[in-house]
């Protein structure tokens, strides 16, 4: 077979592809939710309710299930909204994984 028809390509990310970034509207949503959470820390219970609800859903993608687990671990460690924001908004692998399921913060802001 000719390589003209089936060129071999490396599947690894290329350096020219640039760094992965979150969508601006998603980041804004998380910032707004954490601002509301800092103003009313008792709304951490809403996040716990969302975790319970989405954990019971049978057909969630693997990434959503991983985000749920990460939030459960985070809530087991701290209830401080500022610390939670620091972990979720971090520009790292962990921060990106936290931000894969924004529905967990649904209802934190009443807007």
C-alpha cells in the first residue's frame, strides 16, 4: 500500500497546537458561582445535593463521574468557599478536571 493514501501520523499533541484552555464563558460561570458561594457559604449544601442527584444518574460520561468524585473528595476536605475556588479555578490538570461538570454548581446563584 502506498503511503500517499495512508500517511503515518503521530497522534501525540504537537507543540504548535498550544496549551489547552477552558472556554471563557465556562470560567465566568465558575467565577460567578464562587462569588455567590463566598457571599452565602451555607449554599455548599446545594453543591452536596447536586452531587447526590448526579451521582444517581445511570448514564453519565466517564469524565462527569470523575468530576463528581473529585468534588466529593474536595467537600470531604474543606467547606471553605475560598479554598474550593482555589482548587477548582487552578490552571492545572486538577482544575480542568474539576471544571468538567459545571452542573454541580447549579442553583448556587439565583440568577
